[in-house]
C-alpha cells in the first residue's frame, strides 16, 4: 500500500509540473514580443526572468495560503476516525511548500531564460 501511495504521489507531482511547464511555455510564447521590446530597451536577461518569476511566485504563495489551511482542517477531521491518532505538523507543510516552490522556480527559470537569451530582432520579426 505504501509503495502504491508513493507511486501515486510521484505521478501527481509529475502531472502538476507538466501543467506548470505548459502554463509557463504558453505565457512566454504569448509575451515574446514584450520580452523582445524589453531587451531592445536594455533589460538584462535576469530582469526578464525575474518579471516572470515574480508573477508565478505570487500565484503560488496565494495558492499555498488558501490550500494549506483547508488541507489541515480536512486531514484533522479525517484522522479523527482512526484509533491511532497522529498530529499534523506545520513543518511538513513548510517542506512541501518549499519543495514545490523550488521545482516551480527552476521550471520558470529555465523556460524564461531561453526566451531572455533569444535575439530580440527575431522575436519582433515573428510578431
């Protein structure tokens, strides 16, 4: 049962990361012209990456603040039905949030860095 739970967890994390990858790719593809204009006006690659990173971090932090309290309440109610009780520790949720945040940041960083390194003339020509 534990092995099946681990496999399901890994698969769900992979599915979430693929969804985030698609979302980031779509966002970068829609805004290639903006990235090109920013580069023409002298923006560095790091500033373009930080622009995208900031947007996704705000959404992720908001999602964490909404989801984690709901998860804690649901888990406490669910665990009340069992004879052996465990306490839910906030440290576990902090590690989950940090791990997911790190994976999302790496994904966004890689995708937007490719767009930031692109020649601005090419991105403006395509649009």
